[in-house]
């Protein structure tokens, strides 16, 4: 409880929920971001059902080494959640994606070493499993990640990031926890995600467009389950470990579209488009290690989570929490 915890990217989607979860567990995290977070009255103490006191905010852009070094002064543990996570955005602007996801991470690691930060908790992705053989359906943290496999730039940035983190542990003694995230959804989600865009179209009565035949699948994970996993990763047992945080079952993109379409009062058509090259096709990702080390597993079913997401997006909302 006495640790000084920073959430880099704490004003973002998963970051804001993680800040809220930390607060609910008695922490007073420091938000580090280049965008101003929501007003403090939007962070809630779930037990007492009231707003929590203001959290500290420090402005820093991870692509600026001096800024992030100053922002991490006096910090014991740093969550590195800042990233360009939209695969389409990275395809359009690979320079920005690499600058944030690779150079930005390197700056954070250097800043952690300079400030004697004990540990960095990094948001990786299950997308890295897309480089494994197509015949390999089940994967876990011990599965080899071939560097010669075809991959999206986003995937490559996460593979490079994981390798950088392990190198900093070897060379400078910087402790880490790598969390390989499943696809997040829920209140506050990026408008460009499949679930958000499907929901927008359903609410407006427009067709839902699927890239590909709709058979590719993800083990979608509700954002509050992400946040719980992030907080549980503070445990000493998670130090210098790589851990998957993914949903309970694979859900096809077609099922997502059909579920959202059924919630709409409109007659929503589902149409199919060309697939995206190097898109993550989905694997059966083991979460046994998360259960064993963190005592974590998803609590929110896809049916309940998608209902909450749809309700949030259909209202005039201001808070992701």
C-alpha cells in the first residue's frame, strides 16, 4: 500500500479503468499521460459509492526521454500502458506506432533505470501468437514466438517490446511483469474497435461490415477484468513473469456482429468485406498461469459485457469508468 505507483497512459481506455481499480484497492496512483485525464470526480470508490480524492497527474510524452524521466521521479512501480493499439491506425501511420510502441517503451525503460524504479508492468498482446504456426491452435506463455513469421507492425512492436524488457532485466536489473492482453472492450473503448463500430452502426441502423468471412475469432476480455488483472500483477509472485490475460472462450466476429445486431431496435444487415492482411486470426490462449500466480480469471461473461458496452455507447456518456 505504500508503493508509489504510476500508470503511464492512465488517461486512456484500459489505463483509466486500471487507475479506478487501483483506487478501489486503496492506492493513490500517479497518472502519467500526454492527454489530460477525466475530472477526478469520475473516479469512484466502489465500496463507499462515492468519488475518490483527486489523483496526481504528471504530463509526459513517452517519445520524449526527458519528460518521461522527470515524470517517473519517486516512483516504485510503473505500468506502461501507453501505446498505439489500433491496428488500422498503425497501418496508416507506422511511424507514429513505432515511435510510441518501440521508442516510447525504450524511453520508459531508460527512465525507470535512471529513477531506480523497481518494476515495470507492460501491456503486451495475445497478437504476438499470430506468428506461430497456423496449425497450432492452443498456446501458452511457453509457446515459442518465431521472429521470421509474417506479422502486423503492431504485433512486431509488441514482440520487440517484450524482448527489450527482458534485455533491460538482464543488463540493468530492472524487474518486470509482461501481461499479454486479449482484445479489450467495454465503456470507454476506442471508437474504431470492431465492437464499437458494430455498435455505432447498429444504433444508427446502418449495415455492420465484417472484414473477411467472420469465422476468425477472439477471446474478448471485458475491460474491468483487464483492470483487475493489472492490479493483481502487483503481487511479488508476478515479478519477472509473462502472463496471459484473455477471455474464457473464443468468439467469432460473426457472433459479435449477430449479438450486437440482435440488441438493436433497427433491422441491421451484416455484410462481408475483404480480410485485413496479417490480422490476428485468434488462438486458444491459456490463462492457467494467471489463475495460478495471480488468482485471476475473467468474471464478466461476453453476453453481460457486450450488453454493458452497448448500453454505454447508446447513452450520452462522459465517463469511461
